């Protein structure tokens, strides 16, 4: 394993989706791509609590956009206040484009790296996460 793979493997990744099956699928996809420090949450408030305690450990948050209680935009805004350097990748079942990404970053003042439309292949997800973490 080369040094870039070792570096990527040490990154702690949070996956937040109110659908446990989807969150676990994302986790398995990431693990297949060599990311072993993946932590799944289905409740935004619990994820926010964990992030607040462990914000220095996380390199990336992958979050669904539509969730009950707190949507992904709000979640991203809160974690960006805790750690302005955190990178965020959104997952959504809805159509998105680059204008959505630009407007979200402007409105919520956070580090949204990209928006991925579900479903996403494990290989594509791995490539996006690798490029986001570099």
C-alpha cells in the first residue's frame, strides 16, 4: 500500500442518512475502497453531538439532504461552525447541478465539496471521496 492510501485510510468519515440501509450501503462502499474509519448515524442530532466531541478526528462528512428534524444543509452549517475546515459531501435522490452547489455554499457558508445523486456506484463514491480528501 502506498503512502497516499495509508493517509486516506486514516481519515475518519461520518455518514449521516436517516435511512439505515442507505447509510450502511455507503459505509460498505467506502470500506470496499479502503476507507475503514467510517461511522454511521441516522439521527442528525446524535451525529452533531458526536461531531462536537470528535470534530478534530473527522476529515469528511457525507450527509443526506432531506432528513426529519434537521436537514443536511442545517447540519452542514452547524458542523462548519464547529470546524470550518470540515469537508461535506451531500447525497440526494433528487436532481442536482453545479448551481445548487454554489447556492448552498453561499447560503450556508460551509465547505460543501460536491453533491452526489443516489444511487452511486461504490467505485464512483470511492473516487469522489479520495479526491475530496486529497
